[in-house]
């Protein structure tokens, strides 16, 4: 087979890139190691920056998002019985959209299939070949049968454990990582949200987050030990612990119910440099991971897609490689700012096992400063709604 851009990974990043390129007349093939149903079964983030929202609209897949998504003007920071709001619109003139990643991915799959997009599922043994030449190609197997795709460029959207990053020699790539000494236990329940905005809550017992997917689907998290298993937490134990970590007025209003999904996510910060090697470009989790605090993971992947998409359009329309040549530098500049925000917000709101009394006092002072300082709130809001591309 022959295509212009071979995209490895059929999650939201790869699908969004394929759909954007399609609308510019650029051919692509998407390779996914699992099935469509498996990809849609993954429960992930649901907060979209303004830039991501605009990309979805540009890709022609924003109609359901605009109709069913929840526009959020701000967020709530709680500590003990105290809380305060930060208005995104007041500080930036923009807001964020709450729209589940599952629904977003479904919209992208539907659009690619309606356009007869080339999607290959259940691929195995993917190998990237001759990425530094002018004629790269990708080989893989489906049901034991070997296949080959010749292409101009390769987009590695296959996540942290995918083949794309590993293809770049260790002599070339440099990796930076911080592993946090805790995780997030997340529960999805068919219950109404406890508040119309997200609540980020610091407590002496650990962090908690109250969020939502829609009017009757809520997502809640509590900080937990890395040694915990979801099986260690009954629904009753989870709801009881969540109530102890949020202000009592929200705990009393909380509607509980059976969990329909329960999982634990470890927290880490990770960046690999560079994000380009020859004609191979890394996007999303293949190149970087952030803690979920502040909702930057999916959104940072979208900014990668923005830079790569525009670089590819510039090449195919104008025969100009300037955008592609600048891809890694531009993407990394924004990635590191997103990493800073996620790291800073994680440090602000979580309990660490080795925190001293001084550390806890400083943490409270930081929260108090954010509460009372308009400039600090503006910086927080600017980062939350998304820095410009």
C-alpha cells in the first residue's frame, strides 16, 4: 500500500490528524493495535481547551460536541471547609468544554468511516523502517499476514508503550521523568454532578476531584497509595472517603450510586526529546505524559496535532518544509509549559508522604495566595483554558 502519511495509533490524536488531513486532500492510513470497541471502551479525560475545541470544529466533527458538551466558565478550589472560584471567562475571555474523550473519539471514528477513511485494526508487530530516508515505510501483521505501507511521513500517535518512540535510537533521544508517590482512584457513576463546576479539593487526608461527563454521569477521584488496587475499595468506602475530603456542604449534597467503572492511575511527568527523527514525528503520549491535575494530557496531544497538521499542509500545498522542520521545537516549548502547570498544580493540592509541617504551611500559603491574588488567578486561568498554539 501507499499513502502520504502513515499514522500509528487509532486514538483521538491519530484520528484527529487523519480527519484534518482528509479535509485538506491529504491521504493517510491509521493503524490501531486494538479494535474500535476497545478504544471506545477506555475511560479518559473530558476537559477540552479552547484550542482543542476549535480543532474539532475545523475537522468538521464539532456538531455533537457543541450540542451536548458542557461549557465551563471556571473551577472551584477547596481546602478544608473553605473554597473559592476562579473564573476563566473573567480572566481570559474564554472557557473550557467538558466532553468525554469516549464521545470525542466516537465522533472522529464516525467521521473517518463516513469518508471511507483507511483504518486498520488489530495490527501486530509494527515496525518503522528507514525513517531518516526520503522513502520511509511501515510493516505490520494482521491475522498473521504481513503488510507494508510506503509513505512520505509517519506520525507516531501510539502512546507511551508504542513502537514510535522506541524507534528513535537511545543515542538520539533524551528522556526526563518524575514519578509521583501516589495515584488517583477514579470512579464513574450514573449520578448527577455535585457541582456545576469542577471541584479541586485539598484535604489533610489527601486530594480529591469532583468532575462530570454529563448531567447524569459523574467522575470522581481521590488520591490513593500506589500499592492500592481498585478491588481494595468498595463503593461504600470510596464515597465515604470522598465525602471526608470535600467541604461538608458538598458532601451532604453528593448523590452516590453504584460505580460503573473503577480504576487507579499512577501519576508521572515524562518528556522525550526530540519529538522528530527524520520523517517520524511523535505526538501525544508517545512523547510526553502529564499528571491529570489540570487536564493537560489530551489537550497537549491536540497541540502536537495542530503543529504537525499545519506543517504537513504547508509541505503538500507549498512544498515548504519550514513547519515540519520547526515541529519538535514548537511542540516541546508548549509541552514544557503544560508540564510545569500540571506539576505545579499537583504539588499544590496533594499530600506527599514525606511532607513536614513547614511544607504543609507553605502549601496552605500558596492556596491562600491564589485565593486572594487576581494576578495569580489570571495565570492559573490562562494555563487551564490553554496557552496559545
